[in-house]
C-alpha cells in the first residue's frame, strides 16, 4: 500500500510541471556549463602549453557535468 501512496504522491507532484519545460531547463543548464568548461579548458591548455583540442574537450565534459550535477537552479 505504501508503494501505491508514494506513486500517487509523485503523480500529484508532477501534475504542475511541464515535462518539456523541465527537459529544456536541464539541457540549457548543461549547455551553459559546457561552454564555460570549453573556455576554461582552452585557457588552461594555452597557458600551460598543452594540446588545445584535448584540453577543450576535457573542459567541455567537465564543465557540463559539474554544472549539471552541482549547480542548483530553481526558476
């Protein structure tokens, strides 16, 4: 009975949210972090004389992941 009550509560909580809007917000947040990581990776690679392509790709992946998982945005 508890599982059904939890599922019903989840449906009630989701009723006010638009799934498309939530998806767009997640993608926007990830893209913003990726761009920041790209710039940071390029700056790191240029300053320390590393391969710019590799540092940019690593920075993009790291920036997107960090922004997606650690930065909380409540709009």
